[in-house]
């Protein structure tokens, strides 16, 4: 093997406003804001990271909230649904909550023998809660209105919508170590035995589907995790030998990353587990301050003056 992929590291999406996004993910869903920083390529925009108590890989949904950006279109070549694992008997709790906060949702339905509750975030991003019977001892964040025994434990699965799925399937099995476990009509499920959690991917084949357009309410990219840089660079070498255009390693402060476009058009990232979110804040203080990388610290006053308030 070229280096082990353990499952999903994080997923990054685009929102059309910081305040609404922050309120939905921390208050309604009860996730922890584990890091508040800026988009390193556009420091006048936030970069929010939401996760579980410790912000461990496989729980992290991140957003670039560009104020007033147009709404994108979900379609082929994108991650079109992000699924979270919740405890088995928590669906009625979440349904009550979605009614209370006017969240758009569908009645729970069964998928591969598990109950899935599909709902939309304020920008129309499709999310799911999957009532998951398997063991999942990831520790949810203890939010004001969401007790840990009902709380979101981290990612369960991500769905990629693709015109054709075979080339992507070959990549994730041959290079990433996933195995096909189930299929139903045009949905093909893959599980990565190297990881304990967030190790499921669904490839949804839509040959006549419209191409997605990335903007508000859509996913920008999905990152897969490696335990260390050696494994990451091993995967990178393997991808290059297969003809993929892979970026050099980029330092993202909380992890190191390489990026490439998979055959179905989805932007993939390979990110390292270390150093993680406690590199610049203590565990108890995660998400409290606006954290800037060294090379932006001298612009702090200017940056803070243009970022919109979120509380
Ligand atoms: Zn990323």
C-alpha cells in the first residue's frame, strides 16, 4: 500500500453569511466551534471549523462564509450530502428540534438498514443524521440545548454525485483502500477498513445529472486523513505515478495538505492528523479567539475590523 488513508479528515463548504452559519451549526446542531480563523487565501473572510469536543479528524465541517455570495447548485462532480452519526434513539429529539427552529427536513427513511434524516442548512447544503447502531465512542460536544447522549458524534458518510462512478471507485479502492460493501440502484457504498469512524463513502451515479456549481450552500472539497506525513507523501507519490496532478504539500497550520481533482471532478485533499487544533489554543479554549497564522498576525487590526460580528 502507498500509505494508509483512514477515512474522512474534514469537509469544506461555502456559506453565504457568517452569523447565520455560526448560529445554525453551534446552536441548532450543537457542534463545537473548534477554530475561528480566516481564509488564508482571502483573509477578509472567516474560516470556521465545527467539530466534536476535541475537534478530532472525521468530525470537522469547515466553512468559508462569503457574505452575500450567490447560491450554488448541487450536482455531479461534487460532494452532495454530508452525513453525521447520532445515537440510535435520538431521531425524535432531532425532529422536535428541526420543527422548533424551522429547519427544512424530510421524514426519516431507511438506507442500507439504517435510519437517515435528511435536512438542509440555512444555505441549502444537504446534511443527514444517521441513527447508527454500530459502536461509536467519539465524544460529542455538550451544547446548551443538545445533551451529549443525543449529540452529533462526527461524520458517518459523505455522498459523491458523479456522472460515472467507475474511475472514482477504482481510485478509492486501489489507492485509498476502500472496499465496496453494498449497492442499491445507483448508490454504491464503500467502507475503509483502515479507519474506525467516518470511513464510509457513497458514490451516487447520475449519468444525466447536471454539473454542480460551487458557491453558497455547496461543498468545496473533501479531505481524507493520514496518520502522518510519511503516509501522506506515500499516497501523493502513488497518485503522481498514476498520472494525477497533485499539489506540493501546503501547510494549513492545523494539518498539512495536498490537493488533486479526482476523475469525477470532485476536489480531493489528503490531510495529516497532526498537529491538530490544540497547536495554538488549549483544548478548553478551542474556538474562543480569532487565530491568525504568523504571516497574517501583523494585519490583525485591519482583519478584525472587516470581519462581521457573529455573536
Ligand atoms: Zn481542506
